[in-house]
C-alpha cells in the first residue's frame, strides 16, 4: 500500500507547513546564488526548490502509472483526491493564492491526467483476445 501513496501530498504538505508555521516567509527568498560563466548570477528561490522537487515526484508518479496492478487504480484515485483538495485550497485559502502553489497545482493536474492516460494505454496493451479466427 506504500506504493499507492500520492507523492504530491508531500509537496503540498511542505508548502502548507512553511506557509502556516512560518508566517511572512516568502517563497521568493533566495536559497542559493550561483555565478555563471556569462557573468550573470543564477538565483534559486525556495519556491524553485519546491517546484523542482515536485517535478522529481512527477517523474516517479509517471513510472508508477506504467504498472498494471489493481492498486494502480487506487493510486490514481488518491492522486485525483490530492489534486481536488489542492484545488479547493487554492480557491478558498488566502495563503495558497501564490504562483508557487498554482504551479504545484498544475504539476498535480499533469500527474492526474498523465497517470490515467498512461494506465489506460498500458491496460489496452495488456489486453489479449483469445478467440481470433485463424
């Protein structure tokens, strides 16, 4: 059942912990600055780090969607519930009305739609027809 855990719940939990436990903390605060060869400085914010982590989670969620197990449906249903909960939070909670949260919500939507599409494609591929005319 651990494989059916929706990984995006971790991203949304991190976002909510930072927003509600450290009021006033902005997602645009710099975490790291990297000088580039061109002379420019690449600044990485806390929001950028959370979005990058969520993209890594998206990769693993797509990998999980390629399996053909009965619990895969449970995984997709849980991911859909996480997306619906995050959408409700985005619409109703003032602290969630940020571009970082909107990007997390979009990544979660891609996970939900992509997971269902990949699973349907994998199921169609696994479908076998026994009574073919010879």
